[in-house]
């Protein structure tokens, strides 16, 4: 038995090495865990920090990570487009598969599916038909990755509200509420809603989400 463990341990280390190397090279993931405060992410800075923290834990912290989120013009501040925050690509998941070649590909014919939109750990995230369903991903964005016009709240007050408001979400598994392309969108499927006003953690869960984010390496 002693001899077996001495042999097995190096083999386990060798098996883990390729996975760790792939995670270190990844440039895209969906967060495995939410910040947990509904749509109040602490603004864009808080969301970016969540991406950076999870990437660091996975061995990919040397890159600069950005959350795929837009904000709307408000209080004298201009809108921010999610597509402008995430670099130029290409982007690969934790298994080394390319999910999009560039910004145009990401918002056109991309390879984002439930099986390719992996967490920073390389895991598949629950989607439609799973318990619990977590396929709603916060984006606050239009299908082309740009921000919505000022007015109706589409970003939980620019990611600072966990009460009243709404946030546009995408479906990471590309499964829609209807048989149309819009509801199957990875980044702009529908707005959040729920018993607490639309932006609480409970609200996000009630419509099939958990406050998860898409994270991209911008450099």
C-alpha cells in the first residue's frame, strides 16, 4: 500500500497539471458564484473585482479581467458599452476551446453554448431544465453589446441596486422562453423581475438566474 501511494501521487499531479495550465491560459469564463447582493454589484468596479478574484483563484490572475456589463447614461455620466470593455479577443474557455475570435464574432456567429460557457473552474453551469436553473446572466446590454438609452432601468441602477429596478440578462445555454432568436440570446434575452422589485438576489433567482457574470480578459 505504501508503494502504491508513492506512485499514485505523482500521477495525480501530472493529471492535474494540464488542467491548471489551461485555466491559466483561459480568457473567458462565467462566474461560478455570484457576488450575492442581487443587482448591487458595487458598480462596474465591484463586478470587475469579482471576475479578477475568481480568475486569481483559478490561476489566471495575471490578466486584467472585466465583467461583460453595460451601464446607462445617468447623473452626468455617459453610458458604457459592454463590448468596449472586454478587449479584442480571441477568447478561450478553461478547457482551451475558442468561444469567439473577436468582438464581431462574439456578437455574431459565436461558439457560446451551455457546454462551452464554462466557469473559471472548467465546470458547466446549470441551465434550463436543471435544478436550480442558473442560465440568466447579468449584462444590461443590447444584442450588439451596447448600452440601452437612458430612461427605463435596464441595469439595476448601473449595478448599484438590490431592490427596485430591472436588469437585462442573457441565457448562457441559448435556451429561450419562446421559439425565437431574441429569447435565446446569450447576452440580451429579457429583463429581471420578481417579488422584491426586480433587483434582489431572490428576484434574480425567481426568473432562472443567480446574479452570475460573463468575464473576459481584456489584455
